[in-house]
């Protein structure tokens, strides 16, 4: 009940954001932040729930973006279809990773990183498909059953709707048999196997869902930024997504959204500090990692505890966070 | 491919491979001692390169002094971040993944601090060696590459000797293998962990001067090299010293030859495909026999 109120509050805030801030630049950044949130939600399933340290989400993001852009730009496919195809192609290409899901976590991290580098080099060098380092210009704006999303605010609401659907879907998934199985795997693989959970199948499915999520985020990015360049999909992107998830709090879906918003908006707020911007950003990442075990999601109840009158409800939040682990 | 190209490929691959090995060794000893995947290792290398070039700007120094300055630079940077950040995080008992993410933050800090200090333009190292080619079996070989290979091997042998024969080296090995038992034997694990970072930083600093002398020194030279060294360490079997050395050299050779034979555009991809293949066929790396660390 308590967390439902918080969720509704956050949703109201997110809906109100483009009305409070009418500057189109900021509305664009809000959209970027929500695309980051979709990416972080997908990775949260992998890292936070299944305990699979993947550094390859940037590759699926890129695949989704280019598939969607090529389909709409060169083949005149309507946005809705290109959007879904982007997710599906990303998901299918994640099947390439099936052989490596059984690796232990540090090897898995390196292998997925390697996968990301391979895909990046493909995007950079296959100019016939991706435009190479010149990138792709003038990706069309999204339209849906005749309705064109032309203003930044329209685009923001499109992205918000997708984010909400993904959030809801993953939330359902986390509380299903599938989610429980993933958590069992992340806690003790051998015990999970003994309980009849097929480790490889569950891990592969997990990659599939995360890749689909990254793919549709890529499609949204393509039609939101309207310009694609391979440099947007390097392993740095994968690492940035991982930072979002860890800053937000491992295992927490709201944390992933908050982490993404913080990581995208922080450099904007630090802009006035000029050349010190990225140093401060790095320092903030380090400090956040130190002050809280569960990222922002773990920090919130700690802060709430200091607010008198909220003590009881804050205690409950701590319990629910602990219980979810 | 002519035999001259082949010889040059071997020497070039060995030289770049030695540099990867030096960085990979640092990554490996840190993983062994603390289980941290140190993403800022490439930045330590960059700091070494920058320290070396700054020393040369001030006075005209012989090469070995520049190398020494680079090593000290890398070591000092490593011990500073270990004492100020990683030790604090360990004391706070945060989960391992948090420390790993914090190394990404450290990498960002070091990169951008270096950009503030040394600027964003790549800096050219003054020639450290005679540029005239040495004649080996009728082929002209750059003496610089040979020096890098020789120095790389000397340093790796030195590290092996340090871990095998010195008291501190043995204590560090013991602390990495079984911290509790080492503690009971009177070894301060806290201190050996710090020394581990010092050694890793020194190795990275040396790699920085060698790599800088080969190409350029720039604030962003570190991250990709660090990632490649990380791959090299995995190639040889993460956690094994010999594996890191051989993995680095193997990766250097693979990279150089796939650049010559397949395509320069896809040379990094070839390395990654081989990495994934090896992880699948021999998950513990090519140089580890049945799980035994050598």
C-alpha cells in the first residue's frame, strides 16, 4: 500500500514534469533520461535479479536503434512495426549469447563486453547498412495510427508510456515464478538446480527479455535523437547503464528508474562547473557507492528515518527492501 | 605475407603484447588479493605515461630514468586511490559490486583530472632510442620495439622473482590465497593489499611509458588499453600470473596479425571472437591446467 502510493506519486511527477519545465531542451533531456530508465530496467533484471553481470546491453541498444532507423528510413516501414521489430531483432541476436550464459560472472562480464565491441565495430565499418562513422541523419519522427509525435512533449509522453509498460511488465515478471527462479539462481545456483530450475534456460530467457527491452529503448532513441552514430553504442554505454543500475540500487526496479534519471540529469546540473564536471560526476559515483549498500533505493529509507512521524512507514520500507533481497 | 612482414609482425605483436601483459598483471594481482575488477588500471598506465613525459619536459633524462619516473607515478597514483577510496569502501563493508563500480568512477576522475593538467591534445614522446633500424637476419627491425620486449620481459621476470623470493612477495601471495590464515600467521592483510595496489600501479606506470614512447600520451589512452588487458588476463585465465603474462602476449600477437591478415578495421573484433571461443572451450583460460593456478 505504502509503495503503491509512492509509485503513483512518482508517476504523477513524471507526467507533470514537461508541464512544469516547458523549455524544449529540458523536455528532450527528460526523454533521454526515461530512455535510460528503460535500459536500466532491462539490466536490473539481469544484474539485480539474476545476478548476471552483463556489459553488453549497449550492443542490443545499438541493434534496436539501427534496425528501427533503417526500416523506417530506407524501407518506409511504419514506426509501430519498426519499433516492435527492433525489440525482436535485438532479442533474437541475444540468442548468440546463449553459449556464454553458463560462464561465471567475471568471465561473463568480459565476454559480453567483447560482444559489445564486435557489434560496435560492425556498426562502424559496415557503411552500406549503418552509414559508418558519418552516422544516419534524419530518422523520421514516430507516428502511430496517423498521430504524429512532433513536439518534444509528445515524444516525452510516448517514451513515458513505454517506460510505464516496461516497468509494469518487469514488476509482474519479478513476482512471477520466473522472477522467483531468477532470484533463486542468483542466491545459490546449485540449490536452484536441485529444485528443478533449468539454469541455462532461465538465464537465456533473462538475456532475451533484457535484450528486447534494450532494443525498444534503442528504437525510441533513434526516433527521439533522429541522428545515430556508432559512438553512442560503445561499451561505455553499457558501463553507463550498469552505473545507473548500481547507483539506483541493485534489485530494485524503482531504483533503476531513479538511478537512470540521476545519471542522465547530473551532468546537466554540473554543467556550470565546466571542466570539473566529469571529475565531480566520478567523485559522486564513488561517494554514492560508499554511503549506501543498496544505492539510492537503500538510501531513501535511511533518509526517511530522520524525518519524524515517518519513522514507522520508513521502518516498513526498510523491511520490504530487506525482504526483497 | 612476406617473411619480413612476418618478422615485423612478431616483434610488433610481442612489444604491444608485453605492454598488455604489464597492465594485465596488475589487474590479476588485484583480483587475486581483493576480487576487485579494477577498471581504473588503464588510467594508472596513463598517469605513468604522463609522469614520464612531464619529467622529460623538465630535464633531458636518459630512458631508464623516464621509465622509473613513470613507474613511481603509477605507484603513487595507485596507493593514493587505494588508501583514500578503496580502503575506505572496504572498511564500510560495501558489497563488492559497489567497489567495482567505484573503480569506474575513479577511472572517470583520473581521466578528467589528466585532461585538466595535461590538456586534451595527444602528446608526442621525444625519441627515446636511436631510430635507425637494427639489422637482424637481413630484416630491418626498429630498436624501440626490441627494447620494449626486453624491458617488458625483464620486468615480468622481476615480478615473478619478487613473488617467489622476497618476504613481502610471499606474504602478499599468502594473503591473497587465504586472508584468514595469513592473518593468523602475523601478516597484515590490510598492508599487503595496499602493497598489491602499489605493485600493480608500478607495473601499469611502466607500461604507460613504453606505450607512450611507441605512440602518444593522451588523457584517454588508458581505458581501452585497460579493457584489452582485462581481456588478455581472462584469455590466460583470470587470477593466474603466468596466465596474465602469456595472455597479454598472445593478445598482442593476435591483434597485430589479425590487423595484417584480416582487416585493420576488425582487428579488435578478431581478438574478442577468439576470447569468446576460448571462454567457451576452456572456461578457465588457455594456460591453466584443470583449475590449478600456476
